[in-house]
C-alpha cells in the first residue's frame, strides 16, 4: 500500500473517531437533561460521569458523594442525579422512603443490581436478585435464619468466641496486663471463622492464622482499591456493561475458590451422610427437598413448605454456592465494622464503657461466666450501644431500590420509568440534625424504648426495612454482642497512641473502611 493511501485511510479514521466522540458527547448531553425535561430538581451533572465523578475516579466514597448531594439539597424531598448518563432519584423524604420500602414494596422490590447466573453463577445470590426470582429465593432462605436455627448455630459461634477469649488472655499475659491490637483486623478474622463455620462448616482458623485462605479471600473482596471499587460500582449501576464484557462480580480466583469449596463440601456430605449445625446443611435440604422444616409452633412458617410446589423450589448446586457466598460476604464485613466501631466509641467514651462492663459482668455472673444464648438476650444496654454504633457507622451507608414498573413515586406526582433506580441516603438521614439532636454525639440513650417511640420510625435503618430487610440481622447482632462482651469482660479498651478521634474513610471503598484501621490498647481488668 502506498503512503498516499495510508494517509487517506488515517484521515478517514480520524474523522470517524471525531464523529463518534461528538455523537457520544451529544448523547451524554441529551441524557443529562432527563430530569430538567421532567421538571424535577436535580444536582447539576457533568460529562461523562454525571454526579459521581469523584467516586468513579476514586477520590470520594460513594456514601460521601451521596451525602454531599443530601447536604446541598436538604430542602428537597427528592433530587434527580445521574450515574454517568443513567438517571437516578435520590430520596430524602422519610415518608416516601417508607412507602417505597414497605407499603408499595411490590413495585420496588429490586435493588437494580447486576445478576446473570449464565456466566456469573455467584451473582445469583439473594442480595443481587430482584423480582419473582428474589421472592422465591427469600421465601426459601428465610427459615434458615429463624431464632431456632440461630440457637442451633450458637455453639459453633461460641467455639469461635472462646478462641477470641484465649487470644486476648494470652496477649494480656504476655504484655503483663496491657497490649495493643488492630481490632478491626482481629474481629474480621474472628468473623471469618464464625461465618465460614456457620455457612460452610469449615474451620478457617483465621484468628490463629491471619494468612488463611478464607481471610485472604475476604480481605480481597473488600480491599480499598480502585479496581475492587469499580467492580462494586458496576454491580450496583453497570449491569449492562458487566454483561456486554462478561465481567463477573468477583475476580476469577475468588469465583473458583468459592464454587470449588461448595462443590466439594456438598459432595462430601452427601456421600458420607454428614449432618452439621450450619447453613450448608440447611441449603442441602433445600436442594434435595425444596424446603427446610420449621422448628416449632413459635417459628415463622414459609411458602417453601407448601409440598405442592416442592419440585420447582429445589435449589440447584450453583445456587447453593451463590447463597453461601452472600452469607460469607454479608456476614463478616458488616459485623466486623460494627464490632470494631463499637469498641472504638467505647474507648472514646469511658463512662459508657464502664456502664456496659457492669451489665456484661452481671449477665455473665448469672450464667456462671459462660455466655448462653438467653444471656445475650438479657443485655439491654448492649443493644442500645450497638444501635447507636449502627447509627453513626451503618456498614451499608446507602440503599437502593428499583421501580419494577412504570409508576408514580409514592406521595408525589413524579412518574418513574420502569427500571428507575432510587438511592436512599441511610447515613445522611442517621446524621440529620432535624431528626437527631447533636447527631455527632455518641449517646446510646437515644435507643431507650421511650426515645425510640418518640421518633419517626423511618429515620433509622441500618438493616434496611420492609420485606428486603437484612436476612441475617439477628445473627449479625448476636455475633457483635458476643464479641463485644468477650472483650469487655476481660479488658478495658482505650485508643492506642496515634489513633485519631475522628475516623477517616477510604475514598475507594463502597462500604466504610477506616484508613487508619482501628487500633486499641487493651488493659486487663482487675
Ligand atoms: C451488623 C450486621 C449487619 C448489617 C448492619 C447488615 C445490613 C444489611 C443491609 C442494610 C441490607 C440491605 C437491606 C435493604 O435493602 O433493605 C442487608 C441485606 C442482607 N443481609 Fe445483612 N447485615 C448484617 C449482617 C448480616 C449477616 C450476618 C448475614 C448473613 C450471614 C446477612 C445477610 C444478608 C442478606 C442475605 C441480605 C439480602 C436480603 C435480601 O435482599 O432479601 N447480613 N444487610
């Protein structure tokens, strides 16, 4: 080919590229007028990232960007935003939010998240599903989390907690009564042990071995770095992109690890008729029978027990892997964040810590020093302390819902297109002075029965609300209580030297991740 011809081709290619760029720019500009055309107040977007440039570029966490929008549009009941060119509506009015969560839930039952089990089997889990597939799965899984089933898992959780006590006692002895620990890492390892044991029936041994395979996988899933952050953002808002480029919810080595482990465990248990007090056992029942039996007259019944539909309700093996995966995902990061921030706040608030220690001591005394399930239910001040932590540091600082049909936004005349995503700024509402006096003050008395009943029920939602409320709430709270009680019964916590009094959060993490970790000094109690 001669040089003239090459030059002409390069020129045409440049023109084509320019036209494509201009076309894309015009498309984005037009898309970004969606809310203006509908006369809905909106946060001014920019090309190409809409309102989320800082999050996509890893400069600010999604929760902070959502919070900035909340702060600058505080007077609006809802505000239009754009994730790149995709319009979303951020809801500020707590009455509208409650209608969406509860009363008109049937039209908003999705989170708008990516899932496509055909090439990404682990995406087919409860958190990412929507519509009838979600409903069917939720009905099947609900009996796995009844009080009876949680009691059934209690001894397993207790064993992991005993390891925590041994670890603290050994370190206190070695440090002659005082030592310093990265609490966030410690409890992440503890809960990795708890969840791998109650979900998979595997002793991951992460407390003793920080380099265990389960701990490495868990740490990688939530690592505060740009590629993990982008993958999480795509799961929330970029399902189309994920499908087009066959991007999976987790990197290949994590996908392979979880699917292999579950395959091996299911085969092993079925061949050897092994029964264990864990979730995998219950999921295998769902695979073989289509339902898990309820425990007694006080337990929740579920549609999954309708024998006429047992055939359609049986789980496939890949669905077991996805559900076990979400229990792992949802089960250790949320509880670690809650436990470590509770201990952090107790370290900053010694009077609250002393009061809680007194309650723990009294309850432990009643059960001869060995924590029982019933004893954990007797710790009422502990409940208030944990609830206040969850107000300050909700592990899931924002929630999403999706309009499953074209319809009006409840209590307004705004028409939502089918598929429209709704953003609920949980953390901003938890910190709004309109609902919480002096919101930055850590004060568990906000959660006395009297104070709770005097408040609008929609201003506190660390576990979400309505039919999609966290399925593992009771299990999560139990884990946190047991870990906090174990620490406080043997040590008093204070901030380690250099630990800031105001945590700084990583801009590259969808879930709150303190940049400085949470390092505390533990001093043996006399
Ligand atoms: C302190 C601990 C925890 C917190 C703060 C928490 C918070 C949440 C939140 C905010 C949601 C979304 C709810 C909504 O959209 O309305 C959720 C969903 C979920 N959580 Fe938790 N969670 C915790 C512990 C756990 C544990 C221990 C498990 C299981 C082992 C678990 C399993 C789930 C599942 C399966 C869902 C999806 C429910 C659905 O979509 O139907 N969570 N959680």
